[in-house]
C-alpha cells in the first residue's frame, strides 16, 4: 500500500505543478492580449493622424498650386 500512496502523492505533486504552470501561462496570455489591444489602438490612432496629415499636406499643395500656377517652370527658366 505504501507504494500506491507514494504514486498518488507523486501524481498530486505533478498535477499541482502543472496547475501552477497553467496559471502562469494564463497570466502571460492575458498580458499579451492586453498588449495587443493597446498596440492595435495605438496603430489606429496613428493611422488617423497620418491620414489627417496627408489630407493637410494635400490641401497645402493645392493652395500653393493656386498661388503659383506655373511655379517650378518659371523659377527654373526665369519666366
């Protein structure tokens, strides 16, 4: 009987060790998921910012073209 109780004790220790490892892995998974959500939100904000800057830049280019319709050619060739 002593052999059986030792086997049960060994199995219990293994199960407890596996449960502890599972808890650590679940904690790491939660942290990774939170980090992913944070990065996705940051990426979304940066895309919006980039799109806004691109729109602003295009507006500035169009305004400059209206102010200097022949712009570059005149400057290059003195016209």
